[in-house]
C-alpha cells in the first residue's frame, strides 16, 4: 500500500504515553500523584466553601483568592485524571479535538493564574500604599470588571494557539511523549513548518507572564518604599505580614513555571523524562500548596478555621 500523502492525510487521534522511560514506575508514581491531587481538590474546595459561607471573608483579597482556587482546580482537573489513567492502564488514545481542547484549557488557566496574581499584587499595593481608599477603589463592581478582564485577556491570548495547531497536518507519528497535550509538544509532531507556533508561544509568554512579573515587581517596590516610611518596626512587620502569603504564592507559581519553561527550551542535556515529570508536578504542586500557604499565613482564614473547629463543625 502506498504511503499516505502528507498533503491529504492527518491523524485524527493521538496516543499519550505518560512519562517516557519511566513506564515500569508509573504505578508507583501514581500513588503520590493521586494523593497530591486529592489534597489539591479538597484544599481548594474547602477554601472556596469557607470564603463563600463567611461574610467576614467577602473582601477583595479573598475574592481574588477564590479566583485563584477555581483556576487551580481547573488546571489540575483538566490534566491529572488523564495522567493517572495513563499510569494505571497504559498509553491512552485521545482524539485530535480533545487534545486541542486540553491544550486550550492548560494554557488558558496558566494565563488566568498569572493575571489573578497580578490583580492580587494590585490589591496589596492599594491596601498598603493607599489604605484609606481601599474600599472605594476595589468595590465589588470593579472586582467583577477585573475578573471579566482576566477571562477575556486569557481567552484572546490562547485562542490563536488553537488555530495554529489546527492548520498543521499530522502525517508522521501520532505518539505524544507526554502525560497531557500541550502546545509545542503537539506541534512537534506535525509534518510542516512550526516556526509560527514557536514564535507565538515565545511572544505569548513575554506578553503575559513576563509582563505580569514586571508589574508585580513594580508594585512590591512601591509597597516596600511605603513600608519603610512607617514610623515603627512593629508597624512595618505587620504591614509586610499582610503581603507574606501573596509573595509565597507568587514564588510557588513563577519559579516552577520559569524553571519548566527554561529546561524545556534550553535544557537539551536534561533527560526527557525529567522534562515531563517537572511538567506533571507543575500542575499538581502549586494547586496543592496554595490553600495551605494562605491558610497558614492569613490571619482571617486561621481565625475562621479555628472558630469552625471550636464550634465542632458549625460555621461561626
């Protein structure tokens, strides 16, 4: 039989293989992955329930935190169950449309989280540098507009990725050496020029994540300048304490993100299974730790949780 013509033939499905080179270890790797996923789901759902039911927590900071919790749930849920299925039952076929859908949601939620962290940085800037206007600047109406802007920005940035992938013919291998579908990993299977995909991916990171990091850094420079003008050491410590949880979340999100991106782009000597393992952990570890960090470092959340447990399960 003649080989398929690359101009007319394109695969309608792909095969996800998990972590290449670590197939014998997949059942064992699945144990901590399943536990971390359960912790992420329970932690974020518990956080959302606490914020939704406690009127004292209906403040801008906690509304932004609830947005982050929803994004964490989406990020882990659109990838981890599929990854666990591969670990337990072997390589898994996925249709082209399902793969494209997963690509969209993985990258969409990534941009959403980055933008929400930027909004939380603005929240901390207003709270520290202009506290008297905090309630007038961050009203419920303005928070709603910020949330809408977060979704629209993320959607507009990621939609072109879908069309960049749909234009490609996939006439060679249909095996994706990964646990889930992601933009460049899928594009590399194409039997056509993927330069536009590479350059758009690079531009997307710079326009969203890098720009967000710059604005967050500027906000904290202004915050630190305002803090060091406070008259007493105790006042400076308390003010910085209100930013501690946000700083920890920023580090949890951006350090693994940049490390994964840099090793993926430039770590040619890093084994492939390390690349894939890092990418898998990235969609698990921050969603699992974010509720823990905010629960430990935010006084209002600690008080509400303590009150709940002291009332033996009844809300305060």
